[in-house]
C-alpha cells in the first residue's frame, strides 16, 4: 500500500461507519444524467445539488459525448434516464493540445504508436458544447424524447452557463 491508498482507505472507513443509504434503488431517482469532465476542480454533486441516488454522473476527459455514448445508452435504455446535461468547463485541458501533440507525447514517453486513437481535443469551448449536444441529438442511440442541454461550468466562479437550451 502507499500513503495515498492508506489515506483513502481510512477516509472510506470513516465514511462507511456512518453510511445509511445502502438501500437506494439502482435507477437514478430523478431520471437524468450529467456528462461532465474528469477535471479534479469539478464537483458535480456539490455544484448542482445532486444527492446520492438522484442522477448518473458520467465523467471523461473533456466531457466528450463520443467517449460517453456507451454509458449514455446504458443509463437511458437500461436504467430509465430521460434527460442529459452536458457540462464542459473553462480552462479545460482538452483546449490545450491537438491529436498530433498527444500522439507525439505518447510516442516519446511510451515508445508506442497511438495514431489510431482520437484523443478528442477541441479548439473552442462554446462550439465544442454545441457539437457534442448535436452529436447526442443526432445519434440513433438517443431517443428524440430525451431532453439534452449544453452548459459551461466556470471553474473560476463555480457557476454554470447555459449554451444550448433543452
């Protein structure tokens, strides 16, 4: 074990000692999902007031709808969600590089060819929100009845700004 895993294990023991929500239903109670970035500066539950059991929260680099589609399908088709909030954020790392940059770093650091991987970077935040919402709305795997909205979380203020209304 490392100092980190020891600390996390101790934190979990304290959490589990007072845990009382083990009887929550599998499907999210409020039937929505949030697709957001994995950035450590974002706490979706705190920022949006999501209680345990309310919603699915899907996180990946850049809040990519393409990367999150498998989880979106499972959430909707198997677990009954009917609304999606796609939330990208200011200061996202995905704004800072191209696929060529990422491939070069992987080649240099790992001596591995990653040219078959699209790292899904984007050059402009508002347009990336619009593009991902359009991707979801155009997908044959997301029913037209699903409400989809696009947002930007401001890491500097904690506020969300609507870019694409549902």
